[in-house]
């Protein structure tokens, strides 16, 4: 303050021909002493450089207090007299009320910014579980309240909050015990310098080390806290500090003042200014080394310097000072303290180190802090190394800058300490909060099937879209596996093989019958119906292939209608053959002419008529509600079954029912004709084939209904192939056996039963 006033008094541009006077009081850390000093300033005489001042009133501004609580009392005391009070270090947000403290200013920012920045700092390093300790004062309580609100917004939980006053050792003991028992590894200490010193002493006694302290400007750069044992407790601490002063000329001024103090003399340009106390010829200049070293580390000195210059600029404006007139300032103008208050609201200037000075609408300066880190320096010393900065005047996103790689953490470690109540929930899990505990305490529960979480610490899981399913890790939705009876899979290959093999066998039988079409056996079994039956069996084998492969609109309509029509054609041929057998036996009776009513033309007509009924059923089915491709997602949640929906179930069961009706009719007629007197009675083979056919399709119905996924298609295909093979083998295998292996039995006499069996 003295340096700034002397600099202003010697300035020709600021308050020319006007000298500032001052009085300095030491309040000894007592609010009562602060009030006494304020009253003395308001009522006492003015002195400067040993001379009585004349002109203006006693006090135009008071610089101070240092602490917030004392500043509140001081501002309330001087408030009625409208004397401006400018503090260099009182940061309590409570002092921002212009209604309550209209004449209070400060060249430091309010704790509103520092407290919020503390929460951002904690969030930046991923610490969600912290302890909170503050001074039980206006400074500590207000600052901590703002921090707690900001921490909640940032998602940071406070495990415990302790507070104590410098005069309450029992509360301090409880706080130390709270810290020792707590699980949080990070502690936000919103403490004044004295309280922090008391806490440090107790933590050192109890050997509490390894904790990450987050500090405030009140103590983070306090040299008095640096002791041989304090680094074990506070090493690695991070916090916000007031920017360094960096005022040119101040170091020389300090050295001159220190010379006077140490050597009890004052010498300028070699002339001894203290005649009765001569300077020593050989002064130990090493004694001044620490003084000059400390100047570069001073931080609050810059705020005091700005406060003095703010008052000077205010007076300069009120006294209408200029550099043009000889007088410099209009000394006839009477300046009242309230005018200084109003003028201070308008000041806006730049000091010689480049810093701008102005006050916002709360009377505070812009929030600018250095982020400092307690580290070991050269020679095992302790330094407060700047590792970043915070500037609230910058746009969002640019306010906070940290150089993480330069930070040394507690225990001289480079690894970032972890302080969480619960470890982060990885993608694929979500948080379930523990009852009765803060929101930062939770359990990580895996997402259910079909749900995912793709972010860390998700509060809930996301349901995958209908055609997607959760991955095994439940961290992403993957498209469901599409499944259908494909030609490439084992089941599809087997069914395709047996289908084509059935076609091949049918063609071989057809060829064999065609070659032997003139033999009695082929003629006796109605060769025309036999060839038509073989043709329809070929179609039956081939239609099974339509059930294999990716369903499409055309394949869905084709597979069921082709199956229904070809099987009716096949059963119609068998039914016609059965009727022929019965008619042939009746025709063999004397006087019977029944065969003229069921000749070849009638046989063809009956086959066409029976088949035409099925064709009409299929046309109605396709017209009203045809089968269509359908994505079945009900049977399996993790995959999609591509199948053919029936469209109209009535149509499907009508097709099956009609086939079953013809099969039952054929079975009954063949069963009645099974014992007719003939060496080669075809009714026996038809009966057996129909028995197999009916058994297969009776078993098919419950298997089809109960099978999930693509199995109903495989079951239906298997039923088609089984019944087709049954008809082929039961009806044509005995004939082929005789034609190929027993040609001697292929005679008319043997077929008519006129050949006697040989004796053994």
C-alpha cells in the first residue's frame, strides 16, 4: 500500500499536485480491533510523512479487511456514512448484496466463482465421492454452501461435511476423526488460513497421509503451512490461488525498506540520510536475499495495489484532474465519501503490468485464479507450481485450462487417485442405487436380454428395436439372426437329398414300367393310372423343395397350393385304382357288367373331379387370404424366424382336411378289398400305403402345431416325403420286384391265380 501511494504521489499523470495520505492499523485478527480502527479513521486527524494535512475530509476510502467476517462488520459500520470499503481478500458471496453492503468493493472475486470452479475441478478428475471441511464462519459456510449446490449439479456426492472454528478444539477433534474413518480419498477444504493450520497440525499428529486435498485461495499458497512434516499431509494438494502480483519496481522498494529495517540506516546515492546512525561499510547483503525472493511470490499485494489505484482514479475523476492546467486538479472541489463510492462503480483502467481493473455490479473484480499444485522443488523445498488457470470472464469452454501431465499427486505419484463410492458401471450394466445412501453409491446390474446400455454409469437400459437384440455383453444392439429352413444347412441338405432321390426313384420306376408296359403285370394294374400316379408322386417329391429356402410371397403361395393339389392328384389316382380293383372283382362275377360304368374315361374323370375340388379350395384360399412371408419374433427373442404365415387358417385346414378325407375313403375301400381272391391283389398294398399315409399325417398335426420356429416347415416337409415314399414303395415296390427279379411270375395265368404252387 505504501509503495502504491508513493508511486501515485510521484506521478505527474495521476492526481497531479495532489498527495494521498494514509494510516495503517493492525487488527491483530480481531473484529473488535477492526471496528476501533474504522472509528479512528473516521474521526481522527490526517497525517502523512509527519505533517498535518489540509483540505479534504478525514477518510475517502478504507482498504481492508482481509477476512470476510471482519469485512462484514466493517462494511456495516461504515455503511451509514457511505465510506467505501475496498477489500483485497474478503471473498464471501454474502458481501455481494448491494442492498446490504452498498459501499463495499473488493479487488478479488466472490467465492461464487471459486466454489463452482471447485466442483468443476472435482468433476474434471472423475472424483464423485469427496469429504468437505469448512471454517465455521461467514467465509467457510457460504463458500461451502455454494460448493455443495454446484457439486450436486455436477453429480458429485459428499460423504461427510465437517466444520469448526479456530476457537473450538473439540469440534476440530471430531473433524479429524471424521476424516480418518471416511472412505473418500479427496477432501475439499474450504478453510481460512488459521483453521487450515490447526487442521494440518492435528492430521500430522495422527499421521493421516495419502489424501488428496483440494484447497482455496485462503491457504493453498500460504508459506506458513510449509513445515518439515506438512508435505506428508498436503503434498499433491490442488487449489485455486490469487494471481501473482508481478509489479515492476516493487522488489526494489522492498529491498530499500528492508535495508532500513535491517541496518537501521537509509542511504540514497551514497549519501547517508540518517546522520546520527551511519550505515555500515560492509553490510551482509545475503540477509536481503529472502526479501527479494519472496516478492515474486506475493499474490494479495497485487489486489492491494489495484485497490489503491482504484481510489486514486476515482479521486482523479472527482477532482477533474487534467494535465493541461497548471494546477493539475481542482482543489476547490469538495469530495464526499459517497461520491467516491459512485465514482468507484465507473472506474475502468489498466495498471502497468497489463491487468485491467473494474468492478462488476456486485462491487467485485473479475474471477481469475491460478490452479497450483504442492510439489517438491529444488533442494527438497516445497513449491506451489501453477498447473492451469480459471478465468470466469472467458466464454464457456475456455474458462478452465489444466495441464494434467504436470500434476504430482499425493505420495509423489503420477497416477490420478480414485475417489468413488462405487466403481463405474461399465456398458452393459446399469446403476441400482443403494437404499438410504447418496446417489453415488450404487450396484451395477447387468441389463436384461434385449436391453443394452452403451455408456458408462447408465441409469437405465435401452430396449433394442424389434428386429434387434442385445449383444452378449449387453452393450450394443445387433440385428437379430434371421433363420429359415435353408438349402445350405444340414437339415435342408438332407431334405433336399431325399426329395431329389425320391424323384430319381420315381423316374426309374416310371422307366421300368414304360419298358414293361406290355407285360401282364403292368397291364393288369391299370397302366394309365399307374403312370399318372407316378407323375403325381414326382410332383409330390418336387413340391417339398418349395418348403426349403428363404420364404417369399410367391414361394409361400406356391408351397401350400402345390402340396395340396399334387397330393390330391396322387390320392385320387390311388382311390381310382382302389375302385378299379373293387369293380374288377365285381365284373368277374357271372352276369356283371359293372366295369362299363367305370372304364378308363370314368377313371380319368374321377381323378380330374377330385383334383378340381382341391383346386377350387386353393383358389378361394389364395383369393380371400393367401399365405404370405412373415417374420416370427414370438418363439425366439434373439432371432427372427422367416416363415410363411397361413393367411387364412381355414384355407390351410380345408386343404389338409380334403386330403385326409380322400385318404380315409381310399383306405376304407382298399381295406374292404384286401382279401379278394387274386394272386396279386393290389388292394393289399394300397391298404398298407394308406395306413402309412394316414399315420404320417395324423402324427404331423400335433408335431406341426407344437414345433417352434422353423421346425414346423421341416416337419411338414418330412411328412410330405414320408407319405410320398410310403405310396411309392408300398404300391410299386412289389411290382418292380416281380418285373426285375421274378419275371416268371409276370404272366396272366399267375396273376389270375391259375398256376398251382409247386410241392416241396
